[in-house]
């Protein structure tokens, strides 16, 4: 490989048809994503169970969620930097291992203090994994369908959250100290991490940018061979293209580049969207089982309602995956966020079981569709040399909101009840919808490989 051939790696990846190797990367990363969602989903049910079994007040319960999100804020920021330095695949595997082991250890805790410590460690792994996984998959996906592929990746979140809801419904209230068994199930990612580490290739774009040309070429050729495509088939003129200088070459340089004249506008908009979406999503969905429980529904009924509400996530992702390549990133994201705001208002003022379930399902539909669009657009905002850093820090800022949200719920409920709480969530959704229009829409365009 010569330097003038470097851009052909990206072009060849973009021109490939979606094949078996793409599907393997999507499902391999997606299963890790689903296991992450299962862990986050389980904690919402576990908190409700511990309120009943440990006689926790809402303030103590809120710290269980916020401890994990504090770890996620740090993990997301560090994970992106490490992924740009050491590679996407390796960091992806390590993060799965960290939070899987810590989740399993949580099953053995005897008190709140140790549970808070372990939830923080779980958050370190979980926070780093999500932006790294989306960056990794986006760098393999063909340009014409890249947004759709990332939304499908995000849809695995609904699979994991549904699994958590099933465990919450069938295990936690039915088995003595069922929350401990829920944590045991959450330890599965520790085993899966080994499969990820050895079963998936490293990002060819990252390898090429790091000067590891032979390895990048081998990865691309494996995809071409699998799809019966040869480098000659995808354009001989590509090799004549020149190489653009990297946007950054060091960790400090990457952090400075996020706020350079070229990227500061999109960074500010992206951080605003991530912050607002995290605040409303985690404030609502972590607390929905508990809110229903405190309104008089027993554990089984509140968990059952939550399971039904959760099932609406999958069609939300499906519609978002279709619209993101039709309407583009910004319009799809903003429409789903406005839908989330309207649904939140209705849910907060619902007075009957039918309205609670219908509004909750609408909130799931629109909110998770918005998440799919957000994860699709985030890696596209930055070039390869700082893509992991940009995505990780955006997620890290979002996790600050996810720390604050569970802590804000008890005083807001005390002040104005569910109506005021969900109006606050709606306001944050509207702010996020406005922020979406400051992002760059790269629908159908190749990724920036500087």
C-alpha cells in the first residue's frame, strides 16, 4: 500500500453492497448493545424492588441510578479518546468486560454503599461502550445506508430493554430476592466480551489513518471477497486521490479540535441535544416503574405496564430507520423529539390505565426513534482521527444530564407531581429538537476520513 492509495480504503468500503460481514459486525455489536440496554433497564426494576425490600426513600433510590450515570459520564469521555488511540474493537471488548463483571458482583452486595460503588464501575464500562460501538459500525457501513444501519444498531437497545422488562416482570417480583438473580443475568456480557474481541475485525478506516496499511487492506479485501467484488470493480481512479492531513494526532489535539472554528458549532449543538435527550429519557424511563408503584399499582402491575410500554420501542426504531434516509438526519431527529415532548405531556397528565399505557407507548416510540437518529448522526460530525473522541465526549456530556435527572425526579414529584415532572421533560425534548438544526446532515455522503 502506498500513501496515495489510502483514500481508496474508504471509497471501497462505501461502494460495497451490504453483505454477510456487514451483518456480522452489526449483529455482533448489536448484541453487546442489547446487553448494555438490559443492564440499564434492569436497574429501573431493581430500584423499585429495593424501595420495597430495603425500605429506601426516593432520594436513596435516585443515587443508585445516578451512581451508574456518573461512571457513564467518565467512561464515555475516556472511551472515545481510547478508541481513537488504541482502536475501536479492543476498547469495545474491554468495556463489555468491565461492566459485565461489575454487574455480576452487584448480586452479592449486602448494603447500599457497596451497590453504589459497583454501579459506578458498571457505568464506566457501559458509558464507554455505546459511543465506541456506534463509531465502529458507522466506519464499516456503506455511505448510502449508513444512517439506517446505525438506527438498526440502536434498535438492539429495545431488544435489551424488553429482555429487562421480561426479567423484571417474571423474575424480580416472583423470586425471593429476585433482584440478585437479575444482576446475575446481567453478567453475561463478561463472557460475550471475549467473542467480540476475537470475532470482529478492527475498523479499516482507523487502521489506515494509523498507518497500518497492510492490515486495513486485508480487512477491506475480506469484505470484497465476501461480496464477490474486487478493488478493480469499485473504481481504479480512486488510487490517484491525495491524502488529507488528519484533523488531530494526539489526545489533547483531539480535544482542542472539537472546539476549533470548523467544529465548534456542531459540537455545541451536539452536546445540547445529548444533554437534553439524556435528561428526559433517563428521568422518565428509570422512574416509570417506581412512579406507577407509588401511585398505587403493585409491583406486578407496574412492571407489566412498563413491559407493554417498552414494546413500542421497536416500531419507533423501524420508522426512524426508514425516515433517516428519506428525510435526512436533522428533520427525522427533530420530528421524533417533538413527538416525544407531546407524549410526555399526555403521559404526565394521564388519569386512566388506558391513557397511561397509550401515552407511555407513544413516548417509547418517539423517544427511542430519536435515540436512533442521534446515534446515527453523532459519528458523522467528525473526521476519523477524532471521531471516537467527538462521539465519546458528546455522550459524556449527555451522561451528566442522566446523573442529574434521577436526582431531580423526587423534588419535582414533591413539588408538582407527575404533571409538572413530565412537562419539564417535554421542555428538554423541545430544546433538543431546536439543537438538532445546528448539526451537519451527511445523508448519503462518505465519512470524513481526515
